[in-house]
């Protein structure tokens, strides 16, 4: 194995109001995949941004090949061979694949860009990593997985020696992840060093050679991957044992609350039938793109299905809008909580009361006191960590933001909750808290439809599990004694 | 204790407070100038005193009703640049219908009531068409849609009037409209009817916008439309109603405009009024990106614009165009200033933190040696 | 500080006294507010020089302004500012004859004398209207000139300003009347009027439309200073042998007059018009005249102007006497190849 | 199920066939079709319309086209400029004043002055938008007020109205009386400006960054693109084009005054929107803008000749047409999207 390629020492970074990195160190060998883990807010992203030149550390030094360097800006970092593939693929959706790959170092013919050559070279690069993508297509028309491949091709085109992959598999299906793993291993074998940031243990243990843990902006330690297991890693990340990770209590299952028959929406799903009963947590899983979120949106009235009937309490209903859905008692916790769940600049209180505003009115006028009382109650109940309910939602951590979205649904006294990836991007501690809330709600007789890609979560939290494949329900299981392999089997696309 | 003090200090820096301060400073400067002019014998009389200014606010209140409508469109993060045109169309409808009705021998009073109803309905309809298009074609911007309807409404107004001016001379019933531009004598002060009407309307708006669930939902929509929709709020319905309401406020502006211009009705009326209204709403604290703003702020900003134009015109002899120039500058500065202050504040806080961090890390280092 | 102030006062007093001693002028101490249709318009700038000249002679002070956008409500704003300042008289060229009436009535109620000039305000809103020449005289002058240019036969069109402009409509109606009634114009075929809205491009496009619609068009009358250059430019660009006449500024039209597009164009002297309006205003304020029919006032260099009953188009489209009064300067300048150069710097 | 798609999302790219979808993707073609249809309609009513008027359409459209070409980069970065008409009038007036007072004699001097004045105003807009973080509509609304108000600044510049008499003879004849390949210089200016804009946007690095900023600003920022600079540049280009348009206006009409081009910014934006430029930024082609500008020029020239009896109908038709065009555009894209979804295998 080649020697140390990158060394970062005593990195400290301060933002208004928070010390994001405190004396963090990190080293990276050529031809190595080094995982960087930690809860949300542990400082991984800031650390990476310091390396990629987006942020300037307030103190500390970065050594590349043993020489001290300053990552003044992203361009410098790029020139020094550092390339980042971001969590939300940071490409230009309107521009072509070739252009995305070569932007910033285009092939020029005099003062003009040589588009023909760009397309040819892009094709070569994509072929070299085994990606079958037309260089002339706009990137916006590609799937997330393919957009990441474009990003990798772009990094390669810049002769990157250090590749930062920030949550690369977060939006990928199992199969796409496997493809990405293969490409990452291929790059490692070519001598590229990879920094892998991920919440998924599958990624970490399946791919990494070493792992470094950060906690609360500080450095915890670095271990070869063989010397740690998942439990130990979680322990380092949260610094507290998690005894009851899946606090699932079987609740009494009551009458049917929600059912759909033959629900179809062109291009997304077809002939979907499911039901949710009181007190039941129903898992809905499948690969990303199998149509789960779209089914949820149709049940919630955000998108209209083309065919099929929805029954609430056994009565056929027409759900044309989220408003109608909520009046029928159906609530949705959307997948992207920042974009769809929260009003970030607004206070916790106002976020919580928004769906149920009419309740806090005296006569025609809103009563701040009533709002505050309700919000405080829910904050206690869900243990939302914040100074008080006047704190803006954007100041909260991911897990606490998710709790606020849950709280606003709870304030409306819904009977059916559709939770779309409730723990995605949520740190370990908050995850446990969210599971607990789910259990509690089910115990109160609320029916829960939980969409999730995380197998252990699906199996351990659900009473029943539906699996979707390519827009259709491919299987229904009782969660009792269900194994990951059976679920996967139902979720994986049929091979030719 | 300290915290509470800090919070009230923060409250002092609120936009409305700054507007009040600006108004007070402006009045003080104008007052001095007025006195100086009188001493120097340049002025025939006391030009700048409450009575004169309040009465003088009249022409600057013409677009005030429209501002109420447009500010809520801004609060939703949309924009409506067709309101001036839809107001002109409403007024054209008023004139044409009145002419037809009186021509058909229907008594003036009844005709006026009917045609006023048609006028308001036309304004509402114009707004409703905007609202329908905006909610129906979400991929298009309100700016583009209302740009097209602006040309269209104005065009229909021209068609209706055939390019002529409609006047109803010595028509007792129609002359009632002129009274809308009158003043009511209260003590020494003659209060414009329009000012009273506007303040009443603004009060209703303030209560509605800041006190009720409906108002809260408007700001929610401007802050994050998707999350608001997912919170079970009928976003399209809210949007449709606000656009329709905006059209209606345009029609109300139109009715007052007819009163102000001695009941003469023409298709090129109220050209560019929507821009005045947007300027007033923005100075009042509404952001064109939505989610922000207050009704008292807008009332203040309308008064500030009025007082400024009166003062610059009468005391400094600024021409009408110079006044417009000041409006432009104020518009830019009033939005630029908060941005700069925020940026400066952030930088300052950051430097403080850094200094603190350095001290503490130095302390640590020295301790470890 | 106090001493400085008293010094200033003393100086002012001395000046005031010497001024008063030197000559008692009829306009001393008077403030007149002048309102025109739009700011930045050369024609009104010229009229303002007339007011300046009168101010020097009569001793009054005046302010002048026009709205940025040429709107009636803009004029209302300006008039209300003048009322607040306590002017003694307002001299206004109205964008809309009726729109200003209520505001001007308020001014009259406050004891302010109102003179309209160039474009009249409806009778209820004014004390006196001062106009360069009677509408009929202007209309006939234009028609006679164009008829001469085109040899008394062929197609004739009119390019007007706004369709709402009252003076334009009055001229057009007199032209139409003469075309119908006067046998001298029997061979002229009148094809109609288009409206250029006093906008350069619109006037140009409308003229182009006319030319294409009527390939045999021989003459165009354009009684608007803002539209005339566009009309002449269009004719010149199209290379047609169409003759143009109208009410124009000399500087705008010198080129076209020399290029042969126009044989003669006409305009009263706006400087004289402003000058006369100022004299009328001062006479009204001083009570020399009340604005009643039959009175007259003296304007140096122009002559004695008689005040008569004004006329306007009624709803039936006929010219009928109104309640208002008017006085005409009755002087029209012709700009021809010979004379135009002398005028370009003035108009 | 014979053939199975493994990636539902990715397979959505499979372009559906059919004329409608093709039209939806190539908005420029659709637009050209509409233009031709309009032309045919007018020609039926006014025989020989095109033969008699093509030059007027080109001449009348060239100023709007130059401004629209300048507006394109601004819309591409997701911004807007509603001060272009005021910039035109201001630049034209100041350049004309400099010529009147003898500071500029040559036409090229006028052109450069116009570009410089307009470019400076545009750059100021850009700085306020990019660095002052003021919303573009507010900045340019304010700037429009300011520049328009400054036009009759006789108190400052002794400026009143620029008329033929103020211009040199060579300047007066330059734009309309000099021809190359059968087209007057005025039209050539439009041709050159649109060509340059197109080349710049398609084939230069900075041009592509304009698209990049409009497509994903934060990504561009992270990638080291000087987004503030690009935004300022885009606005400066827009201003410069408007400034040039001001000189062209002076060359065409030989007159600039306070109200010159007042309200024309709406037609500039309309030309871009008709041309399929996305006001959200990131998408737009110069060809579309050219067609859009021609369409508006055609409406302007055609309506007076249609002899519809009411010359007041122009605005009405323009609004109706713009509305119809954007709705048709949206409807087609929806239809294509629907077809695409139905074509997808689930």
C-alpha cells in the first residue's frame, strides 16, 4: 500500500453560534477507502468542506504528499486533486452530461468550446467506468444514480486523487448501490483515495478499509474496519449505549382505517391495493423508484391517481387534495422534511400549529397563548431539543426538525399517518426517539403506513410489510419472523 | 433581564420602527425648511403643517387600496403587474355600463349602483382570471402570466371605450363619485374621505392578516408553498382568492380614481399604478420573495411616500420627475440596507466568536505546556 | 448668530424697499403655478420662457411642472401642491379637459385664479382660456396649405395624437366640415384619421399602415407636434411623394421642410402663448379683468386681446357655445424653406 | 413481461415519439410555426403584405431584438431586468446630447458611448442584485424610475429632447440609408448582436457559466464559479444591449425624449418568453428570442394595415397572443409529459 497521501491536523472551524470542528485530525492513504462517520451535526460535512476548499478552517493545517497546502477555494482544491461528489448531486440539470463533466476545463478551439470533442471524451470516460449514458442528454433527465456516475466521471476527468463521496447511496436502490460499490472499488484499485461519508452500515462495512468517527465536532478515533463492529461504532458515535433500538410493542389491531383498491397512476404505479388497520404499523418497502412515495402522495391527495378507489373507515372517498385527506384523518410526513415538511424560518410553535390553526382561535382571532400551550405540550411529549418553542425550525438538527414535523401532524389528531422515510438522514439518537413515538402512536390506535428503504427498520418496526417492485405490489408479509433476504427477493427486479 | 432588554432593543430595530423614525426625521427636516422659507420670505404661507399635509396626502392615496391587494400577492411570493390595467378595465366597464343604463332610461342612482357593482365584479373577475391561470399553470410565473393579462386587460379597456374619454357632465348621480375625493372637516383639519376609507380598510386588513388563521396561511404559503400544501391548507384556493381580491382592490382604486379625476373615464388611466403599489408594499416591509411583511408598515410607507412627495414638491421645488427619481432610490436603498446590515451583523458576530475561540484555545495551549 | 440674522433681514428690507421704490409692477409679490402636460417636452419648455419673460416685466414669481407620465392624476398632484403653497393663480395646459375640473374648482374656491392655455380645461374649472388661434382658423389654415401642396386633388389622411385629445378632435371636425362643405376641396378624398398617441413609434407605424392601405395617398395633415416628425420621417423613409403639413416645431421639421416632404408647417409661438397666459393671469388676480365676455387685456407686442364666449363640441358633435370664455392670440407662424432656419433655435 | 426496465426513473428518458412531443422539446420550431401561421393569416387579408413589409418588420423589430438578446443572459441566470426601456431612453438621450454639444462626431463614437452608458447602468443593476442581494425586480424597477426621471435633467445636463437638428448628417443616414446585402445597417446591428450573443452563450466558457449559474447556482458557487461576477456580467450585457438600442433608436427615429420607449420592457420580456426562454433560468436559446422578437414586430406592423376599424386593438391582440402562446407552450409540455408517463412501463 502506498504511503500517506493526505494528512489533516488540528482542524478547527467556527461558525456564528457554533464551533463546528474542534481539533480534528484525519489521514488518508493512496488506494484506500476511508469512511468518515458520525451523527448529523458531528461535523462531517464541515470537515469535508474544509478539505474541498468551500470553508476555510480557522486553524489547523492540511498536508498533501507531506507538503503543507492551503485550500483557499474549491478551485484550488480541485487543482490539487480533491474532488467532491455531493449528497445532493451538485450538477447543472439543464446542461448536457458532457458539459457537466468538462465544465471549468472545456476543450477549446481558439476562444470557442469544441463540443464535438467534449462529447467524444465524455463517452470515453463514461465507458471506462462502465456507465451507459448519452453525453448529449441533459443531466436533469437522468436518475440520481446516474447523475452520481456523471459526477464520478467528472472527478476522473480532473485527474482527482482524492474522491469525497458524501452519502453516495442515500438515494440509491440496493442494486444501484452495488453498482456504485463496484465502481468505487475499481477506482481504489487504480490508486484513487476515497473518503466515504455514510449513515449506512452496509456502505461502511462493505466498502471501507478504515473508519474515523467524529462526534460533536470533535475527533473520536480511527480504526481499521476489521477492528470495529456496528454496535461499537454506534457507541462511539453517540457515546451512549442504545439498549432498545427498536422499541416495537405490539398494539391491539383494530378495525380497518385506510384501504386502497387497484390504485394506478400512469408512469409511476399500477394496481396497488393496501390496507392499514388501527394500531398497526404497516411497512411499505422496495427499491427507490419502485413507486412507494408516489403511492403515498396519491393516498394523501397531493397527486391524483388515474384509477382505483380509496376507502377510509370502509367508505369510498375521493381524496383530491391534502386538505381533504387531513379532514378524513390522513396525514403525511413527507420524505424531504426541509422542502416539504417545514417552514424553516418559522418558529417551532408556528410550524406545529399551522395545520390545525382553527383550533387556536378565540372567535376569529388566533390566540398566541393557546398556540404556545399546545406547542409546548408537544415539545415536551416528543422531547424536541430547543431553547423554547419560539426557536426557528432552521436552527434545529435534522432529528429535531423531523420531530417538529411529527408534532405538527400530531396536533391535528389524525388517525392515519403515512410516514415517508421517517428516519432518513436522522442521527442515531433521534432515530430511536422517532421509533418510540411510532410505537406509542400505534398503541393509541393510530394506523401507520411507514415507507422505508432500511431493511432492519422495516422488519423490526412493522406488523405487516408490503413490498413494491416496479410500480406494483410484489409481496405482502407478516413481519413476524420475516428475514431481509425474503424482502429483498420480492423487491429486486426480475432479471431477464 | 438582560435577555429581555436585548429583545426589546431588537424590537426597536424592527422595520416599522425604522419607518417611523424615517418619517419623523423627514417631517423635522421639512418643517425646518418650511420655517426657513417663511423667514426668508420665499413662501407665501405655512406650507408644511399637519392640516396641509393630511389634506395633501389625497392624490398619493389613490393607489393605496391597490397596495393592500398587491402586498398579499407579494406575501405569497407571487407578483401581479396587471392590477393597473385591470383597474382601468373595471373603470371602463363602470362608464360603459352606466352610459348604457342611463341611456335605457334607468334612473341615475340605480344605474350608478348597478354599474359600480359591475365595476367591482370586473375587477374581481380580472383578478380571478389571473388567479385561475396562476394556480392552473404552476410552471409559469405569475410575473409572466400577469404581464400577458396586463396587455390584454388594457387592450379590452381600449376596445370598450374606443379610445375616447367618457364623461358624465352635470349628471347628479354620477357626480356622487366625486365626493369620494372630498374632505371631511374635523376641527381645523380636513380629512380626505379617501384617507379615512383607506385607514378603515387597512385596519381590517391588519386584523385579518396578522390576527387570524387566514392571514397566517398567506404568509405560510409565501414561506414554503409545498410544506403549506402538505399541512392541509388549500393553497390553490387561498391563492385564487387573493388574486381575485387584488383585482377587486384595483377596481376600488379605480372608483376613487374616477372620483379624483372629476368622473372622466379613459383607458390609459392608472398606467403604472401597480409599480407604485409594489414600491409602497416593498418599502412597507413586504418582500417580493414572499413570507414577510406587515400592514402597519405598508400604511407607514404610503404616508412616507406621500409626505416625501409633498415636501420635495412644495418645499424644495422638486419636479414630478425628481420625485420619481427619489422613489427609485428609496426603493433600492430600503431593500439594500437591511441586507447590508444583516451581512455586517453576521460578520461582526463571526469575528467576535473567532476572537473568543482564539482566546480559549490559547488558554488551553498555555495550560497544556 | 442673532446679529447675522438681523443683518440678513436688513439687507432684504433694503432690497425690498429699493425694488418697491424703483418701480411698482402689477405682478409684484404674486406667485403663479404653471402646469403643463408633460415634463421634458420642448414645446412646453418654450412656453415657460414666455412666462419667464412676463415674470421679468410684471414682477411675479412662478413655478412650473408637468407630470412625468403625462397623466391627469399627475397634473392633479401638481395642482394640489400649488394650492397648498397658496399660489395666486394657476396656468394650466390640461391633459384631459374634464379630469382637472374638481381640483381646479377647489383652487377657485380658495381664491386662486385659473387660466388654461394651450389645451383648455372645461368651462367650470377655469376663469379664462388663452389660445393661440381659434380652432377653426387653425383647421382651415392647415387644410388650405395641404390643398395647395397637392394641387387640390387626391387622397388626404389625418394622423392625430390621442383619440381623446379635445383640441385635436375639434380641429379634425373643422377640417372634415370644410372638406364636405367647401367646393374648393371637392376633389380631395378624405380617407380617415388614425391616432399616433403622441408616441413616436405608434405614429410611425400608423403612418406606415396608412401608406400601405392607400397607395395613392397624396397628403397627410398631422396637427400634433409630437407625431409630426414621425409622420414626415415615415414618408421620407418610404420615398413616397406624399405632402405633409401640420402643427410642428421648427427644429423637428427643418429637415423635412428642406427635403420637400413639407411645403409649410405651422405653429403659433408657444413663447408668446405662455407670455400672454401670464399677462392674463396677472390681470385676473389684480381684478383688471374678471374673465367675462366682452372684456379685454393688453399684452405687449401681441396686442389687445378680447375675451369672448368660447365654443366646444357638444354631445351631438356640433360646436356650441359654452359657459366659459376665451381669448385668442390669432397669430400663426408658417415654417417654410425660407423661414424655418430662423425658428429652429427657438422652437 | 418480456423486457423489463431495471431503472424506472432512468428509463423515463426514453423520448416518446410524435409531433407534439417533438414540438414540446423544440419550442423554437413551434414558435416558427405560429409566426408563419400569423403571417399567412395577415397575408390573406392584406395581399402582398410580406412583400411590402418585410423590411419594415425587420427594421421595426431590430431594436427590440437587440434588447431581447441582451435580456436573454439575464433571464438565463434567473434574474430579470425591467429597466431596459428606461436605459434605452437614457443612453440614447445622453449620447444624443453629447453629439449635440459636439463631444461626439462619429457614429462609432455614438455606438460605443451608448454601449458604455447602458453597460454601466446594467453593471450597477448586476452589482446590486449579485452583491447587494436585492431582488432583481426591485432593483430594476427602482433603476427604471431613476434613469427615466433623469432624462429631462436640464438642471444637470441641459438636456431636453434630442431631435434631428442635434445629430450629425452622417449619423442620421448611417442606420437606414447604408445597405449591405440588401439590408440596412440597423438590421445588421441586430444580426450581429444576436449572432455574438448566441456564439458567446453557446461556445465560450463564460457563456456556459451563465447557463450554469441559472441551472444550479449553489453548485456553480461550490465549483469555484464567480457567480457574482457572472450575474453582474449578464446584467451588464443586458444594459449594454439596451444602451446600443438607445443609439439605434436615435439613428432610426432621429429623436429621443423623456417618454421614448416607455413600457417597451414588457415587449422585450414578451419576446423572450414567446421564444421559449425559461424565466426560472437555465434554459433559453437565441434562435427562439429572434423569432419571438420578429413575431412582436410583425404584430406591430400588421395591425394598422389590417384596417380593423379600431386602432385600439393592437394592445388587445398582443396580450391575447402572448397569453395564448405561453399557455399553448405550457399545454404542449404537459401533453408531452403525460405521453411520456403513459409510455413508461410499470
